[in-house]
């Protein structure tokens, strides 16, 4: 018997203990590394999620310069969770990895990660216009700025035309020149280091120009020594008014100077000389500059010889009335004073009944306006209004009216579309439809659902109560495509339709076989006999053979049909139909007999979807079927498949443009092709082959139906995305899900750094917050099977784009703002922060979410888009002749066609604006684009009426 020395036994015992502990190895820590100075590198980490059943007693840290530099290995105690590496090469390309040591063993080392040089974006980025053509850019360096070599600055009117410049690292401000006034600009700033560009900071600003001069300047001498000068503004955003005044003929250097606040559009002049002619020059001032002066000449009255006005004062306005338009607003209207006396404008005042003239709030109104809206009123309170006309000689008499403010309810408008509409077939004869009651914020009386097989006609209709959030439609045909329209209704009418198209489920195999057998029997009758003439029977034999062949594919368990196929095939051969089919006469087409020059195109766009470890789903496009991809004749498809690289192939047949192949070997690559067969003599070539592998059960599975459900604005500067998924098949409930996302363009590069989130295995959704606006992101989710086992990475991460967030200046409405000026102001500032107590995100296009092959995008509402269960998105829809399609339907079809093309080309995050169409295909009178709603004719021409989106209910088209 052999003997071993003691030290050998000890080594063997230690090896066995290490091998046993490998099954419970701890996880490596999560760490980050960045330069705190050009020669110092800081590493920070958090312990791994699994300690392997032991106690953490330290860490191992390895680093090297470049990918082939000398490895430096360090042992670090278990606390603190931070370590500084000193004496390094100035801002070198260092790579770091770590591992955890516990009482049970050493974890696997993490992958090498490069040290961050310019990880964060510059802070406090701000742009201020200094003149009409220049602006000052200010910023604070990033928090991690030890290795900054400079800055990359980009700016321009939009993201597609940006100017790029490089700035030194010691700058924290820069002046941009050659800008265009009255233009909105976008600016990005990122720190750089040895060719590496860090995270970008974003800023938007409006390059305002110099203001325009005030108008309607008038002088009102109160006495021979005093006068009041007033005017009307023409620009917003003013800081003050400056003025010069003095005797006519005096140079500007001899005139008296002064200024008033922008809110005060008048000035009191004192110490004037009686009987002297004066001039005053008033200029508007804003942050950019000063306008040209507006001038006025007037004469102060003499001390004793006051001349009567040569032009008489205007009379009092007529028919002054007040109408409450809302609980807090009213409109004052009047008619022009009688006579042809010149009128420079009107002075409108309002206040409580019994208030003195000095307590009234006065507004100056242009001479061509005969109405003025006032706000800030209280229901049930009595008020009085005054209107008087004026000209250069003074103010005319006052006309008065009194009223009690009424509680006027807003006129009921058409409801908005139902949201969150889902439709799917629950059985071969029924379709279930549901919607979200929580999204309805306006009064409605119920819902209406119409359906039928015609996409435009409403063949059947169902009424649904207000409290119901779903309905089931029954007694439908199996395996049929139905078109649905869902409306919300109230006393004003019904909303625009939410459209869905759903294919009912097919019958079970046993019922489907009986249905197909009946069709074959009814269509072709009895089998042909040998006595019938071959010239007349061959086309008929071809059709019967095709029908029976399809029955053989789907109803193999039915006895007798295999024999019928052989019988008809024998008749086909005995009649020499395969060698001498009847030649058609000139211009004649015999069913089942191919024309000599006919070329049958093979199926295209063959795609595969991994269902489970032994099943792969195939789908393809038959270009001869059009956009519906529904088979209505006797054609079928032959699927040829086998292990990739082997000559032996198997065959399957189907009548659909999709098919599932099961009983495959797990973890094996297969090659697939498809052939179109119209009849035994008319068949296409094989399609382009596609290779895919079944899932390896040892590696678990990827989560199923991963979807970017919603992308929306979370604050005036950030956005968020909502993700959801289903558990991976054959795996059960994983321990955790790891959600990762990145905005890197080269996200498929293995070295790309992904942000990570750990989600419990019982949760099937996640919210990614604090995303940058107007940025493309990529997201994926991986199942963590156990503490030491991860599922496979997703082959194609989901892609989505966050919306653009415009600037949000807080601009108050000027007191004498006209409706046209109000619309212009509200259009210029699209973000008003909070409206009616709720935050209102702007709408820019329709973000289309990523959906897998079992989902298709059918409807979007604002920033909310839903993935609807159904068939895979079909091939490009071919629009009808433009001469017969109504204009709105034509525009809608072209937009949807562009979206379909984008999705088929692998760009599921594209977006487009879709018009609102009536049922007859012409434009709905109210349209919305971005944040503006407006009125159009039925052919789409603008009528000139428009309002911001948040006032769309008040738009009467």
C-alpha cells in the first residue's frame, strides 16, 4: 500500500475544501474609479450582493496602464470602502478590476473597467443674450475634473446643424457671436481628455433682439406747468423706459433725462413753461438693448389765455354692456361714439359698484377695438364698468354699466378618445376590449364600440355604460380579421375613434378539419373518374389535389384522406396532366395551369423567434398577397429546415404566413427556408435561408415580451421611461432582474458601460428616472437565476428616445395684452410648468415603443403608447390611389406607412404626427400639432383660429 507524506495530505485536503466551496463563491464588489488629480486614482465600491455564506474580510484590487501594461496587485482590508492609488502616469488609460475575499474563499474577478477621466458633465450651464447677435455662456467645471484637457462646445438652431468648437480647460465662460436675433438656440458642452468626450450638459435659450419703440404717445397737460405723458407698449420682456424732454429745437444733450419702470407706461412732468412747445422722446429698453425713440410734440397752455380746443372732444360710447364669460372673467362691449370726430382710443375702467373713479382699474384700448376682456372677478359680486373715448384734445364723457358676476359653466365639448385601449381574441368567436377609466377626466355618458370586417363601415354597434371598462363581442367568425372603433360619448356627441384590428382565433384542430373538409366537398364535388376527358379534367384535378393536400397537412389523424390524395394523384398521372396539360386558347386562363412566362416570387423577410428550448416560430411576407397577408386561395408554403451545415432536411407545410416548428434539439443551430406553392406545377424557388439556434436550457432564458411601455416628462429638465416584461420560459421566477441602460451610440461594444438597476424577481416592471431630454437610450433586462448564475443577455436591446423639453420662462400676461399677443406669447413659451394644479408635458411627435414579434403598435395618446397583442406588423401598406382617397385619410396612411417602414428597417423608436380624421376620411375640424390646437376646413386648410393645447376646450371650430 502506497504512503503519502503529511504535507501532501494537507495539500490534497486543502484542494478538496476549495473545490467544495466553489459552489458558494461570493460576488465581486460593484466599483467605480476616477482621477482625483492627474497622478491619483480613487476607487470606490460597494460589497457584492452575495457573500457566499461567509464573512467578508478584505478585497483584491488589480490595475494596469493600458491593455498590456504591468499588472499591479493589491490586498485591501474590508473597510473603508475606498482606496486611493498614487504616483500614476498623468491621466493615463488605467484599467481596474476587483474581487472579494471571505472566510469561504475568493470571488471571481470582475471585468476590467477603464478609469473615468471626464465622467460628469459641466455644472450650472447658463446662456444669457448680451445683444441681438451675441450671448454669454457660463458654467462650472465638473465635479470630477482632474484630467480635463478642454471643452467641446456645440451650438445651433437645431440638433441637425450644430457648430462645434474646442475651448481651453481654464475657461468657465465664453461669448458666442454672429447669432440671429429672434431665434431659439440649442447648446451642448462636454469636458474632453485625450480624445475622450464626457457627458454633455444641455442649454436652450431664445436670442432676443432689441425692443421696438412704444406707440400711441399722447400728452395731457394738467396745468400750464405740468403734463402727463402716456404710451402703449409694443414689446414684452422690457426692463424700463427712458425718456428725454425739453423745448423744441434743443439738442439732445440739453434735454432732461429720466426713466420709469416697465410696468408704468406714463410719466408726470413738472416745472414746464406755459405756452412753450415741447418735445419728448421715449425708448423701450430690455436686456439686449434700446429701441429707437418715439417722439411727440405738444404745447403747454398759457397762464391766462387758454384757447378752446379746435377739435371737439368725442362723445360718450354707446350701448355699453358686460357679459360674464366664466366664473372669473367677463367681456365689456360698446359701440363707437356718434359723429365723425377723431378718436385716438378708449379708456376702460372697472371696479366694485360704489367705488370712486380713482379706485377703478383703467386700461387703454386701441381705437379699432370695441370690446375688452377683464379677469380676476368673483361670482356673485356687483361691479361697474366705465368706457370713455379720447383724442389729442382730451377725454370724452364716461358711459357706464353695472352687472353681477355670474357662474357661467363652460360649454360642454366633445370628449377625448378613450385611453389604454387593448383588444384581443379570447376564443374563435369572441373579442375582448378594455380601456382605462382612470384616464377619463371629463364628463361622459358612456362608450360606443362598432365593429365589422370592413375597415371603413360600422356594420355592428355596442353601447357600454359609463362605469364599465371592458366589453366582450361574441358570435364572430373564427380566423377572421375584424376592424374595431371605440368612442367615448357625452351630450355633445362622440369622440374621435380609437381604431383596432384583431384576428379571431382559429378553430381547434378537430373542428378546423371538419370545416376544411366541408369546403373541399362543397367546392369541387365528387372525385373525377377515369372516363372523363383529360383536357377538361386536368385543371379540376389540380385544384382538388391542392385542397386535399392541405387537408392532409392539417388533418393527418383523419382516416381516408391520405388514400384520397393518392387516388387523385394516380388519376393525375394516368391522364398525363403532368406532361401534357390542355393548352389554353388565345387569351384563355385555365385555373391551376401556369402561364409559360409566369415567374413566382419566393417569400421574403423570413424571420425567426425563439419560443422555448425546442420551438422556433417562423414568419415571412408573401409579396403577392398585398398588405393583408391573408390567404384566400389554395396556396400553401413548404418549410424546409435542418441542422445548419448538414444536407439532410425536413419539410413542413402550412397555409399561414407564420408557423411554429417544435420537437427541435435544445441549444442547436438550424437553417430554415420557405417555398410558395400555388399548385404542383406552379411553385417558387426557395427563399433566402435564415439560421437561428434554440435556447440552451442550461443558460436559462431571457425575459419575455420586454417592452418600453411609456416615455414621458418627469420634470422641466428630465424624463423617465417605464419598462415591463414577463418571466423567462422554463426558468420559473428568478431571484432578481438586472435592468441596464445606456445612451452610448456604440452600445453593442462589449466595453460599453451600462447603468444598472436590480429589481426583485417578483416584480415585472421598472422605472428609469432622471433621463436626459432629447436623447436616444438603449435598455435590456437579464434574469438572475441564483446568486451565482445569470441568464443570457438580450440579443437586441430596446431603443427609445426621450422627448424635447423647451425652456420654461415665467412670463406674466401684460395688462393690456390683446388676444393675438396672448396667443403669440403662449406659443413662444411652450412649457408653463403647472396648469390647473397638474404638470403639463409638451407633446412632440408620437414616441413609438419597442414591441417584440407578438405585439404591434396600434394607438398612441400624447406621450403614452401601447403595445397591442396581435400579429407581427405586416409588410408595408400600399396606399390607395390618391385621386380616390380623402385628403386626411391619405395623410394618415402615408404617416403610418412611414412608421411601418421604419419598424421593418429596425428603427422602432421613430415618430410621426398623425392627423385627426372624420369617419369619411376628411379632416376633423379641430387639429393639434405640438402644443397648438387650431381649426381647419374638411380639406385641411387653416381657418386662422388657434389656441394653446391647454385651452383647446375653448376652441370652437
